[in-house]
């Protein structure tokens, strides 16, 4: 249990560092685009996020469902 808690804390501590790397690049890119292209960039980012979020959500659900039976 302690290993899981430690892993969760370390993961949550690195989240701001992971998100901060691409923000300035996307902002500067989007500033130079027109509205239609900026919307396309945002849609592409969301599209690319679906697969990892879906995998994490599925694994989380399976883990929750497995622990609930015990």
C-alpha cells in the first residue's frame, strides 16, 4: 500500500512540470494562426489525448471493479 501511495504522490508532483513544457509553444503557435486553424489545433490536441485518457480510464475502472469485489 505504501508503494502505491508513494507512486501516486510522485506522479501528482510531476503533473505541473509535464504540462508546462508545451504550453508556451502551443500559445505562440496559436497566436500566429487564424481562428479556423487555431480551432483545428485545439481539436487535434483533444484527439491525441483520447487514446491515453481512454487507456488510463479503462485500467482505472478495471482496477476499481477488481478491488470492489474484495
